[in-house]
C-alpha cells in the first residue's frame, strides 16, 4: 500500500470517529434540551417573572446604595481636597472618571458642591466668611 493510501485511510478513519462523536454529542444536546423544556414546564411562567423581577429589584437597590456611597465619598474627598478635578477625584477614590464627572455635574446642579476656579469644592467652603 502506498504512503498516500495510508494517509487517506487514516483520515477516513478519523472522519468516521468524528462522525460518531458528533452523533453522540447531538444526542446529548437533544436530551439536555428536552430536560430543560421539562424543567421550564414544571415552573409556572409567573414564578419566572417574579424571580426576574426580584433580581432586578435587588440590582436597583444595590445600585442606589452604591450611588449614595459614591456621593458621600466624593463629598468627603472634595472637603479634604478642594479644587480637585474629576480625574483627580476618580483617581483618589479608584472610580471610573466618566462616572465621577457625571456625578460631580449632578452634585453641582443640586448645589451640594460648587465649581471652583479649577475643579470642584465642597459647598460649605463657599460659605466661609472672609477674614
């Protein structure tokens, strides 16, 4: 038998093995899909919606908590470092610069901080009497 024929036979044998493996995997996939459909049929759609709503509600609650924490940490940072820019606040608090920038703009519009000559400052500094 020639070398070429040996290579062809080897490749055909490997191809047959791969076809067998693919057939087995497809059977496994069908079985898993059937099991998944059975599991979904056992759980009422309302329960799935409730579970999704609970997860979303928890995520929103966590986001609100983080937002308050971020606000407090930004106000505290500005009290200690007046005139800080968004980049400096972000670096000092290890936060995303664009998020800090948006939050600083919100806080400035709400009057909780003020825009300084350079950067931002805590609001209570603006009310200090001049000597």
